[in-house]
């Protein structure tokens, strides 16, 4: 399989750094298009290019997990925009202080299928698999798979139980709907939304040259969970 290189992803590859976080924080604080335009080169050097190179290094692993994942290291493809979409938000701030990359099938901002993602900012980083906003129809399909206790769910649960770093998250119903089911199933069944992720404040790791290798290994661990979430998307 050919590695999807981006210029500069060789030995001179740039890592995320404290300068990345510093820029994101100041840009968010300034919240000025004029200021951002004046400092666009710093954005490219400290934020965009390191993220492009990170996507390039992760691409082969992502394609091993799912050959249909988008691995194009472009803004709006796998890399988030730094400018916020304020059309439907009460918060009219222009810029975000966090950034993310996501590998998923189809459009980056589509909600039909799950993705594998990294999100980071001044408060740390998280990574995992899931939906930004899973639909009720999707959640019903996922519950059917959990209740069937088929191979895909069993493999996902096995991957979850084999480690201590990531966990199932998402808003739960106020009143239990499946009180008689095993706890391992209720962990999935009682949720209105779904994501499986890990959180960290280890900035030394985030800023290290080995971070891409760490993420690649972690996403391999996530693979059975991603495939289970994807299987539920196909049932809707």
C-alpha cells in the first residue's frame, strides 16, 4: 500500500508543539480576522503543517483499518477549519482554540457514519471513535446489534475490556431502559449518544515525535470498536 505523503513528511517532519497551543489561544483571544491574516504564516507553520504531516503519517494505518476512509491531509477533508461556523450558534466568536483531525468515509462533516478522530487544545487532547451527533435512528440500530450480542459487538466489547485507557461515553437516559441486561450491554444500551474515547493532559506526548506512532497503535486497538459502530450505521 502506498503511503500518502504530504510535502515535508520525511525526516524533517514537524510535530505539534507548545507554539501550536500558544497560537490557538492567542488567535482565539484576539478573535480578529485582520490579526489572523497578519499571522497566517505562523498558523501554517505551527498548526496546519504539523497536522498535515500527522495525517500523512497516520494514513497507512487508517487504510489498514478501513480502505474507504478519507486520508487526504486537507482542511475540510481530514483537518478541521480554524474558523468557526457561527450561523446556528449563540457564540459568535470567529475562531476556535481547539483543532481536530478525523478519518471517516465520505464528507468530513457528514453524520451518516462514525469516524476515528483526534481533538486537542489548551486543556489536553482526546482521541477515539464515534459520532459528533448520532441520530436516534442510528442509536436504535446500534442497540439492536448489542441485544443480538453478535460477533461484531463481542469483538468491540473485548477490545474495550482489554485496556484501561478508553471508555464508552455519551449522554444517558435519565431513567434506565434496560435494567435487566448485563452491565457490559447497558454501558451501550442506555445512551442517547455514543462515542468511545480516551482523554489525556500529557502534553509531552502530544508534542513528541513519537505521537503519530502512539496514535497509530491506539487506533489499531480501536479498530474492532470502529467496525462495530460502522456496522450499526449500515443497519439504519
